[in-house]
C-alpha cells in the first residue's frame, strides 16, 4: 500500500523505493508515509477476529494523546482501556451482547490489541511489560517511549 513492495505471482517483492530503504535505511519521510498508510488506509480489523470497531482505528490520535499524557510510568493496560471507553462509550453499542463475554470486555481487548499492541508498540511509541504465559497473558503494563515525545507534539 505504501509502495515499498508489490505482489507478483503470489510473491512479495521490493520495489525500487523499497530497495532504497533497504540500502539507506528508513528516512523520516518514509516513516511518515508508512504511518499515514497504516492509520488511514489499512483496515486494522483485517488482522484479527474482533468486531469491526472502526472507532478504534479512527481514534489513533487519542491513543497517542493519552500515552503522551499518562505514559511517564508503566501503567496497566486496563487504565488506557477504561479511558478509551469513557471517551467513546458509543463503541460499546457496536459489539453484540454475548453469553460468554460483555461489550466492555470485547471493546477493551480489541483496543488493547489494535491500538496499544499493534499500533503504539509496533511504531515504537510504547514499551510493554507483559507477564503471564504466551497465550494467556495476565498483565500488560505500558509506558510511552522517548520517540513518542519526539514524534508527536500537542499544542494547547
């Protein structure tokens, strides 16, 4: 999507632009292109089995804002999940009621996976401390990185 690779006969190949990045490293402009494509064009729901919850993706700046504001120390992921639900309670209406789960639990786990793990951590905006076994993670502690402070500036 960003023009660094292309698909040819079911194989992923580097374009000239991708080869340049491989040789010289990623520039600030390249990072910005990938960041924009990931946040605006790529469908985050494509990678998991959660509900669509488009609001999780469209509020990526809210995620960066709360990480920047509260991320000086490691905090439980539940802290950020509660802030998200408090700010966007309408997200609970997008998840059906199930016998084995609740909308709050579903939205929280989706927010953790998509916004905190696959967005903030993936782009280097957050550090994670994860305890528990591989498939049954018990606690996620999240803290912002210095890169977030350098990359994002919010003005009053």
